[in-house]
C-alpha cells in the first residue's frame, strides 16, 4: 500500500481497535462495542453515495467484508439492529427487534462461552442470538484489512476513499498548531499592527 490517506485510515482504525481491546480487557464491554460499531459505521461510510441511508451502506459493508471475514451467527440486518441498540440505548433491543424484523444480539466476552449464553437466552425464551465480542473484533480487523487491499487495488475506488478519508480528523500535535500560529496568525497580526502605525 502506498503512502496515502489509506495509511491514515489504517492508523486511525488501529488506534480504535487497540482502544476497544483495552476496554474489553478491563472488562468494559459497552465501550468496546461502541467503538467497534462506530468503526464499522466509519468504514462503511467511505464509499457511500451522497444521501444514501446509513443502514443501507452499513449492511452492504457488513455483507461484503465483515460477514465474509468471520462466521458470525447473525445477518447484516441483525448487526444493524444491534448497532442501533448499543449506540442509542446500551441495550440489545432495537426498533427492528421490537417489530420482529431482527433478533436481538447478546454478547459473550471475558471468557464466557457463546453457547452458555445462548442456553440462558433459550431458557428465558429470548428471540436472540449470541456472538462473542472477540469474534466481532477479530472479524472487523480482518474486514478492514481486506477492504483496504481491495480499495488500494482499484484506482476508481481508491480515489473516492482517499477524498473521503482526507476529511478525517488527524492527530494534530501542539507543536504543529503552535508552528501554524507562529507562521500564519502571529505574522498576520504583526503586519496588521505595523500598518496601523
């Protein structure tokens, strides 16, 4: 991969994944899930046509990359509902699960077995599926790698993604800000003061 905004995407997503891993190791599962679903949102948005609904491009990216990277026992619609539930309410319940359009997603983590949590759900008559946060994290990592390789090998897609990624916030260090102020704002202020005299 050549030096480009794709490198910036990789670096930012690596930071997001590292932070999600730290959160999960605490264990802080809700912050970890929030970061993972946010990351999926971001990656899915990179080639979304202007005005396309978030749920459409989210599910497309999940189908094209995430669900091909790791065998999760859910559909892209169920992950969309799970994403909405976590990001909006920190619960498993979404509008989609309330309407019976998608099962709720429950998460095993910190050594818990998905099969054991699935048995609990069955005993409680929950219309739910279980995935492990670790599987979601691994799948997202692998999906991002595959996506970046695909984009890097397609000049048309690469141009679209490069333009979109160029809008991302960067890691602006204090020294960079101060240097900018010194060269641009402070020199402009000094010139203006000279003209006033």
